[in-house]
C-alpha cells in the first residue's frame, strides 16, 4: 500500500529565508506525487506534481520539489519565504490503480517577520 | 467554469439529525471524492466514485452514505449525525484519464454537531 509521511506538523521560517518542507513516500510502483497548499478557510490548491517527466518540478509561486527515488523523498522548497506563504501544505501520492490520492497529514508553515 | 462547488458552506446540527451535503463539478470529470479534515489528521477519504454509477468506501465510511446522482453531482448524507462527525468536509473531482492527474477541490463545508 502507498503512504506518505510529512516530517514536522509545524515549520517556522523567517521572511526571506529558505523554505523546506519534507515528504517521504512509500510505493511499490513508480509513484505520481503532488504538493497541495491550503490557505485559511479555503480548499486545497495544487502547487506542483511529479509525473516522471523530470525529477525537478517547478510549481506556482516559486515553489519547487525534487523527486529522489533513492531517498523516496519529494521535498518542497522555496528560496525566499514571503508572508503570503503562510498556509498548510500537503504532500500526496497517487495509488497504483489511479482511483485514489493518498494525502499526508500536512505541515503548517509559519512565516516570522 | 465554477469548478467544484459545495453547499452549504456552514451547518450546525443536533445529535441525531440528518442532512445531505451537496457537491457538483462542471469540468466533466469522471471521478469524485468526499473527504473530512480534522486537526492533525490531514484529509481522510470517506467515499469516492470512480465513475458515474459506482461508489466505493474510503478510509472512514462509517456513519455516511453517498449518491452519485449523475456525472456532475456527488452527495454525502449523514443519516444520524454524531458529535464525532464535527469536521470540515471537502469534495473533490478528478479526470481519470491518467493516474497523474490531480484532484480539484471545493471550498468545503464546515459542519458542527452539537
């Protein structure tokens, strides 16, 4: 069965600092991986997705993620945090049948002025 | 396109009352999903419908029923609400031409059961 683990339920970074949100997955087949963002009182929006075309994936708002098969990781990064990045971030993996997407428990990102 | 819409946005029920959460999508997606979101638990799948006319249980189906009314609409029913069902409910849809297609989410329904 596929699963996703997000390390750290809360992460705080200073404005302008590097953002790193960690995600590790478990999958017996090549996975499809996603990062979603949820702003307060809103639904989830797709930030980026990995579909095996390239290991480094660029998304919206300068976020990117790198697929590392050897580490079974798909960490999300942004070079310089902005106050508007404060939100909850979810890593997700598509299961083998494609019917379902399995979500991690989420990481809440806090931006310090 | 409106995307995925959900009604109502907020609801307060008393224990034992019933209600139906409505969801509709206008993207011609074949798959639809219902999740609940609770603090520290992430999103948990309640039910999903891979295509019109089919429904399947997810991780936490107890206390819920669903109906895939047509390709556009997927409703979630609580027959006898319990305080443990206090949560935020999200509907999502997906175009399952390929398993790497993402889900699109509605704005959510915030439900409180007293």
